[in-house]
């Protein structure tokens, strides 16, 4: 029975994320989510009372993984190698979760600002950004390092209309993010 409940919850999350991507968070109703799932609103309410509850549930796992990454980063020496490993580990997390969450956050920035989960995500991203920045580096290098996680986020769902694989997209995102935290300009050799 618990397994069935988990399956239903996961289906609701997937369908809600799909509808949020199609028509936006604000324009999607719980009724539409229930209809797409072919369940009653009461069945949907059993799992989630509001759209915000669905969004929070979607981001809970991501926030937990970010917390673990930030904790790991704080326990490491503040070196170039640690910053590069943070980039790789963050990329691994992004690609493990699929493009839906970051696309939702990107396309619904206004909504994310209004929801408590948006503030939590912003706080985690700030913590990651602080670990990626070398405070002794020139300001331009600090800015580049701050841009690294956002580069990975964009690469995660950008170029949908290009004929490239997820692995190619991931590799390109990591390459650019590593270049940003390295403080050296990219040169084609």
C-alpha cells in the first residue's frame, strides 16, 4: 500500500511539473492536474493540498542534496581542486534529477520568489556560490566563479532544439563551468 501511495505521489509530481512547464505555475490549477491524472480532486488533495505543496515536495530532495554538497565543500580545503570538484558534484546532482526542476525554477522565477521554497533554493545557491569564489581572486574572477552553477543550470536544459545528447550537454556545461572557476580564459588549442 505504501508503495502505491509513493507511486501516486510521484505521478502527481511528474504531471504537475509537466503542466507547470506547458502553461506556467500560475495558470495551472489543481483541477487540471487531477484531470490529467484521471483522478478526483479529493484523491489529489489526499496527497497535496495546494500547488505550493507539490512544488515544495519536488524541491525537497534537491535541497537536501544541495545541503550535503555544501556541507562537504565546507569540510574541504578552499583550493582550486575543491572548487572544481564542487562543480562536478553539482553537475552530477543536476543530471540525476532531470531537467524539469531547474527549468521550472527558471521559467517561473516570479513564482519562485513568492514561494518559501524559492527562498530556500536561493539560500542554498548562495552557499554553493560562496564555496566556489576565491575571495582573494580579482573581482572579475569572483564573478566568473559565481556564474559557474548557473552555467550548469542553463546547460542542463538549454539547446533543446539542438541535435545533441544529454551527455554532450552535460560535458559542455561542465567544461564551461570549470573554465569559469579556474580564472583562466578559454583558449581553443
